[in-house]
């Protein structure tokens, strides 16, 4: 139990920042391209409470964390925040601008992973031990943001990667592709619990671990 509480303490701040800036970035870019829906809903905010989904942000990750600890492994921690509302039709050029709105969230996670990597380097310069609390938090910040970025870039609607693919496809292919969206979460859950999702994501995640380790 103590190890679980310690893990939650280390993860809490990086997780809250990761989901908050990810969702706020979507809303900010949507507003820039003409859709104020997220702004009017108060979702362009750095207040984590505006983005937390009680099930996706708290219950599911905690369940997976407890399960992983009980089974003696790290496991794959999966979760989500409340999606930022975007009225695609209000964008200046809807099909083209979807690309930038969707890309904004993963881009925010990339920037945060870089921030945590530089912060970790600062700790090491000041001769902090890798087991120190703040160093552990910085490592967690890098890991969480890489996983969130890579996960959201999966080319599956309604994930950001699915929106990006839709924006890039010619309309004759984009419309049939968009019809996958009602089944997207079901497909995602099947991939998760079958273990296929982790096998697909793992090499990409390790690539980015290597990339950010270059800054240390």
C-alpha cells in the first residue's frame, strides 16, 4: 500500500499538468481558428478541475495502477480527460484546421516532456539523486507526456491521430474513415485488453525515451 501511495504522489502533478495543458491547447488553437466553443465553456483553462473526468482521469488509472502493483508489474496506465468541445463547422477552414486543433494536444505533451527533461537535467546538475522525490517526479513527467502524446497520435477516431488522418485524407476517403468513430473506443479497449495496444506503442514510446534522454 505504501508503494502505491508513493507512486500516486509522484504521478499526481505530472498527470494533472499533462491532461490540463493537452486539453487547453486544443481549445486555444480551436479559438485561434475561429471556434470559441471551448472558450465559452471555460475549457481554455489551467485549472485541472475543468478537465478531469471522474472515471477516465481517476477511477480507471487507479484501478489499473492497483492491478499492476498486485500483479507485480508496471502495466500500462490508461485514462482520459473530458474532451474539449469543438464545433468543427465554426472553424475558418474546417477540414484543414482540424489538423492543427488535433495536433495541439500532442504538441503540448511534447513540450511538457521537454520541460520535465530539462528540469531533470537541472536536478542532476545540482547533484540530485535519481531516487529523490523531485527527480522521480520529473522522470514520471517525461514518461506520462510521452505516453499521452503517442497514445493520442494513434490513427483511430476519435483520438487526435484519427482527426489528423481525417484532415489529411482526400474527402472521398475521409468521410468513410470518419464512420469508424462510433466504434473507436470499443476498438481501443479491445486493443488495450488484448495486449496489442502496448505492443504497437512500445517501440514508439522507447524511441521518444531515447530522444528525450539526449537532453540529460
